[in-house]
C-alpha cells in the first residue's frame, strides 16, 4: 500500500512541475503580447498625432486640408489651438473630467485606465492610459507636478477650473 501511495505522490509532484512550467511559458507569452499591444497603441496614436500636426501646418500655411479624417480622431490639439475641452475626443474629455474630479491629488494612470473603461490590472492598458495623459501634458491640457500624478494647469485660458473637464464647459 505504501508503494502505491508513494507512486501517486511522485506522479502528482511531476504533474505540478509540468503545470508550473506551462504556467511560466503562458505568463511569458502574455507579457510579450501585452508589450506588442502597448507599442502598437502608442504607434497608432503617434501616427494620428503626426497626421493632425501635418494638417495643422497645412492650415497655417494657408492651404486647405486635402481630405477630412475618417472616424473619430484621437490626436490631441495643442491647447493654444483649441478653445475648449469639447474639442477633444470623448476619451480625452473623460480624462479631463477625471482630472477635475481628482483635484489637487492628481489623476494616476491606473485610475485613467478605469475612466477609459479599460482593465486596470493589465500593464499594457495602464501604460496606454499613461501615454494619453502624457500627451495631454505635452499639449498643455494637463501638468505632471509630481511623477505619475496629472492635474489641471493653474489656469486654462478661457475656462474656470470647475468646468474645464466637462464637455460643453460645465455651465
């Protein structure tokens, strides 16, 4: 009887080792896939941003844009070229509203991922949200006073702080 139990124990231990090795392979594949996805999200946003800058420079030069963009744009206009938050895409409007709600504590990337309806447990989604927050900083809509904490600038020209994040101005 003892030999049977020992054999079963050894078989169970071998199965545990096999499953642990398989789990590590799956985790590594998941990490690789998340990194590829994050890079592609950032690449797409950079491409759309470059298109918007090209169109903006064509407008400044007096040329009419050759074609209208198809579908919703994710590119963020520079703050000096936009009169209100309503000119941002719905995702960026939601991030601005969340920054207003966060107040002086600032909005973090994990919370931003939740605001965007993304899985905040996914590293690639959190990094995608951080990239969007950084883009808002680059364009003058937000500031990053503390690392990883995004807040409204002291003043957004033409808006009060209470209505800055609300589509339509918050009146």
